C-alpha cells in the first residue's frame, strides 16, 4: 500500500495509548513510511507508537500531546498531499521531492 492510500484510511479520530484496531495499524504504517516508527505494525498503540507521534508532532511544530488527535490527523493528511508548483499543467505528476512531506521531512528520507 502506498503512503497516500494508508493515510486515506485514517479518520480524524482520537487515538491514544492503549487503543487497538485497524486505525492504529494504518497510523503505524503511515508513521513507518515516514520513518518515524520502527516497530512492528501490530495495531496496538503502545509506547513506541506514542514516541513516534511525539516525534511527528515535534517535527511539525504541533502541540506535543502524544495523541493522534484531529490536529495531528490534519497535519499528516495535509503535509503528504502532492504539491503541484504549476497547477495550470494538468499533465504534471509531482516528483517525490516536490511533495510537501518530502520538503518538510527531508532530513528523515533517503533518496531511492
């Protein structure tokens, strides 16, 4: 599954320490893809997921709550949307380095 597909599975719901389920699993996949989460994707919001959320929130300048709240959901959704520097060109497909998350989180990515 591509990062965009994983993020599209997430809803702006509150996920916190101790929660379980598909939403937590999708969150873990997205954080793993963005290199914030290195543990197994198990659908359990444990200490490792909490640390990953804190790192993500800190990197984006959000309130560091360690909770996947609507503000964090919005940031994850907004900053991973493709960015088209020239919207008049409909045939333009953004390269990875033109995406918002690439420019914002570039220190965490290795070119492929």
